[in-house]
C-alpha cells in the first residue's frame, strides 16, 4: 500500500491512555474466574444500527457549525454515543434514542470546557481531544446525552481473551487505538495490519462483536471489520461499560460484583 494516498479529513482526538489508580481489571470484579470466551459474539454487528459520524470529521449532520467546518477530534464522544446507541437497542430501545450529531459536538465542548462558538472560532486552542477514562467518569457521575452510565472497568487489552469476554458479557467495548494511516486509507473496508504505516494519533472506537477472524467496530459513521492482528498491534486501552439500564433490570454481566465496582468508581470521585 502506498502511503502517498491523500487523507480524507477524518478526525481522531483520543489522548494518551490513562488508568486511575484503584480501579481493577474488569475480570477481577467477578466472584469466580471467567472461563474461556465463546467463539463468537455479535450483538451490534448483526443489528442495522443507524451509525453516525457525530462530528468526527466533515459531517453535514452538524447543523450548528459554520459552513466549511471540517469536524473535530471528538472520537471519544462518538464512541460513547455509539455504545449508548447499542445499549438502547439491546435493552429494547429504538433509533429515537440515538444522540444527534449536534449533541455529540455540544457534549465534546462540555467535556473540553469550551462553548461551541469557541470551538468553531479557535479549533487550535479548543480542539485538543479527550481521554477515555475521564469521559467515562463524567458519563457515570453527571451523564452524557442526558444519560448516566451504570459502571465501567478497564479490560486488559493485552489479553485478547479478556477483550473477547468483555465484548461477550457487556455487548460492546469502548477502546483506544493508535491509528495507522493505512486504516484511513482502507476505510470503510476491513482494517488489516500494514507494516510501516505512519501513526495518525490516538483514536477511540466502539467494538460490538467478533468471531475467530474478525472484530466489528464502529467509527466515522460506519460498521467496519477489523482483523485481530490489527487490534493486537494498535490497541492501547479497552473499557467495559455497563449501562444503568442493565444494572437496574438485572440484565448486566452475570456474576459481576456491581457493588464493589461502583464502590471503587465512587472512590475516584473523592
């Protein structure tokens, strides 16, 4: 693959992976050790969800932006919106609950500490990206898109069985990768590992299913296939979110010690 191919204006925006002290791996919050993951788990990979770009690049759905605006590095917010969309479908919701592109940009500004007017006027100052951990904490404590997250925990991204178990048990993961230029050039086709591809920076995507050869993820308004090799080469963090709906209805991961996890999360707020 030639790396001289022009890029298409898609945005990234994930900051360096940060893991708060005192928050343990997702698998440790179960009373008994998790067994081997199933060979496949699809969830959102099989559902025709109306995925959106959510302002993470040139997005005509963002109607509050000035003409010619090229999008912002709100991939962390887009990933959260995609997970919320999946959980709404999993819990019997519908497309009416999908966050709008305008709401995604407004939520990015909420987390970045600026107004939309400031973002549009001075992107060099305000379009600086977000870290996933802080966004998840805000989502749990004060809410994003008018919804609070029930709980979340980091997944050992270096252990692909842990990644599979997180996907299987939670119906999806929010992950961070160091995005190679090859991925933007391959998009929306399958992301495969290409040796020597330059790094475009940190990017947040949502994973929604897998089988022996392929993982499915959502970014830039599309459901895409990703090889396990690509994921192993470029993933630098993974998070297992648990929706408040799942906790309230008792449909969350079987055996998860929700009380202990929530206690550890609450300690982060102090």
